């Protein structure tokens, strides 16, 4: 459902590969949300949030290192956008997620997928140009 598409490709192999993995994490949320055999979704949601935190940190570092290596002009605004994503992942109220798991999972999924698509199409795609 949530996956890498041709229009998201920057042409930089490492970055595209890592974006693909981030979409896979978003897709895990979609699966959790729609899996009726997982009535208690809390542990699964927290696991994906942890995965997103960890993997996004690695990815942003790789991407920023690449931008430094090519002397990329928009590094600063990229860093701000990356920080915003990590801040969101760090700032979740886990109790509130537990209390309303389906709604929280849906909101998280919407945030992650919207952020990824907007950031890739609005910013990352320019790195390859
Ligand atoms: Fe980026």
C-alpha cells in the first residue's frame, strides 16, 4: 500500500534505497492498523515508532553527509525538516496512543506518509538535480 514509486526516485542509489525502507516501515503501520487479528496494537505501534526513529536517524545522517560531500546549497533547510520529523517521533504521548490505538495508528501513518512524500518530492528530489 505504502511503497516507493518511480516519481520518488532521486537517482542517488543510497538515498533511494533508504527511502524505500522508510516506506516499508509506514506500510507496517498500515498492516497493523488493518489487521483484525491484532486487537491490542500498542506494542506493535511502539515498535514501529522505535524503528522509524532509529532508521530515520541513520538515513538523515547518510543524506546530510552526502549533501555535505557535494557542497549542497539547501543543507540547512533539509536539516530543519529532518529535525522536525525526529522531534515528532520523539514527542509521542505513549499513554494517549495506548488509549486510542486505532486513531493514533491512523494519525501516525498519515503523518509519516505525508511527511515522506512531501519531503522527498519537495526537497530530496532536488539533491539529485
Ligand atoms: Fe531529506
